[in-house]
C-alpha cells in the first residue's frame, strides 16, 4: 500500500519568511496529492491539491510542486503570517473511486511575529 | 458545497461501554466513506473503508470485531466502538467524496470529528 513520508515534523519561521514542507510517496500509481491544514481539535481543511498531470499549482501565497519521477511533492508558503501557524498534512491517493487518502505524519508550523 | 456531518462531536463514557458514531453526507451520495483515527499530536490513520451494502475493508491492525462499521444507505455510515477502553480514546473522523461528480473535480470532504474519551 501507499506510504507517505513528511518532513520536517516541526518548522519555525519568522513572519514574512517562506516555509517549505516536503513529502515523498511510495505508490507510483498515486496521482492525487492534497495538502491539509488542521487546527487543534478541528477537521482538516483542504488548502491546495495537485494532480499528476501538472507539475506545479499556485493559489496566492500557497504553491505545490510535484515531481512524479522522484515521487515527491512540496508545499510552499510565502510571506508567512501568524495565522498560518497550524499542523499541515500532505496526503496521496489513487484516483479510483473508493480509494482513501493516506496521510503524512504532519508538520507543525509556527510563525512568529 | 458538499457537507459531511458527524455526530456526536464529543463523547465521554465509562470503560466497557459501546459508542456509536454517525457520519452523514448531507447533500450528496457516497457509496464509500472512510474512517480515520487521530491520536494527540499524530496523523490521521486510516482505520477502514466503509462500503454501502457490503462489508467494510479494515486496515491491518484494526480489529473488525471491536470497530463495527455499518453503511446501510448511500448517505450514512456508522462506526461503533464496542466495549471501549481508555486506549480507544481518540479523535475519530470520517470522510467521503461526492461520487456523483467526476473524480477529478471532487476532493474528500471531512466530518468535524468525534472526540471520544473513555474513563
């Protein structure tokens, strides 16, 4: 089955700096890669996703890059703000109906002002 | 947009009690729903895949007799934690995708989760 590795486990940055979180996956058939932000005690919130037919996707301060050959994908947050502080999870899955998301272990991002 | 409702949001009960958690897709149908468990400061771990009208598929290490899953309709899946013990205390969360839409357009929708505390 799929295995997703995520690094780093914790990341501290100053407000305005960039933050990068990296994930690798094992199943070469995976083709959907979402990123979630989770605040304490709440559901994960989808912040951006990418499918294997593209190498990069951007939404304002957030971007995701995908390297299918190397089986890794990364989340980039620019101009970080204190409200970006949260736990971020990457995930991977195949696109067939009924296929679950497999999550990385998470990264706790702390943005200090 | 698509909404998944999960109930209850918080349960505190005594050891040995069985607890049922409901997961409903409110405005779409889902032949498949997923149940995850999240311990404090850890990731979401897939427990099982719930299939409408058939048996659930459990992940390795998850006891199917302890975590009973029923998916009797296209909008409802239930997870029953039987004879719960303190080690079962966790955050349980379900998810589903609107399978009436092309996969490429639809992310997974998560419920709000159920915090289960066994005394």
